[in-house]
């Protein structure tokens, strides 16, 4: 009888489709009925993920998670997450490629049903190019919900946009003379853009270690 009820529930739940206009509650209901798919709700519109290529997404995503994971390992009190649903507001439930949040005293919490609620301090998206909705619809949503830093790696453009929220607007952080971009929210979170684009993960992590050795990072750890 239980199996029959489960089948009946699946058959009566419409599948998610690209472009559907849904409330967050209905989006979650349909999403739970279709496992092994990635879908997001952005401004009340459903976006379904396409198949992902290795060079265009898989390897860059892996490198970013390694970079964030090393920073997290050296910085107590943080949580990093990979492709995790974030409940931002009534019309937005994205599933960012990566995020970094402060666990106690930060902007977001973990719900009883194990989702992130509220804006993580930092979100990273892997995009193909500047035409991606990551740099348009999502950027506006993250800005409005006060994600403090938003990173978009445009793989085919060979560009990495690092935005910092300031007075309600996103300003782009520029590399220093060494070509390194430094987080203003997470001291010591340094990124060598040229090494990242070259696939030189060893150098990316070496530069990160330099950031982790700074007095600013040590002071952040004490807090």
C-alpha cells in the first residue's frame, strides 16, 4: 500500500520544467519528486541544469572546491558547501556551485530539514560566459539578499569576476600588482587568477598559503 501511495504521489506531481513560474513551496514539492536533477528557482522562474562538460565546468568546479576547502581547514568556524540548496527569499532558491559561510554569528543558518537559509557570506558560480544568468538574474538576487562576496568564473571567457557588496551595490575587486585578488570578508582568502586560468592548482594553493600566513588571517582565526 505504501509503495502504491508513493507511485500515486509521483504521478500526481507535475515535473519541473524550464521556465515554470512557481512559488518556493511548490518548487520544493516538485523538486523532491524528481531526484538526481539540478534545478533552481530564480525570481520565481525554474532553471534546469544542462549536462556539464569536464573542461567547461567539472574541473573548474573541483579546483574551486579544493581552494575553498583548504581555506576552511585553516579557519575554524566556517562551513563550505558544494551544490547546496539555499533558501534566500520567497521567490529564490538557488543551488550555487560553492559557498562559504560563517557558522556562528553569520548571515545564514541551517534549517531543521538541513538546508541553508539566508545569505551565505560568499558564493561562487562556474559560468560559461558573460551571457550566463549567473551574471544577470542571479547577480541581482544575490545582491538584493546581501551575499557579501560573489565570485563568477567565466570559463570560456577566461575571466573571474569577484564582487564585493558595498552600500547595496556590487563593486568588482581588482587584482593587486602580483595578480592576486584578496577577499575583504575572509582575510587570507587569496586567489592568483593567472594560475587559476592556467590550471596550476599547485600555485593557486601556494598563494593561498601566503594569505593564510598573514597577521590578518591569524587575527580572524582568533575571533
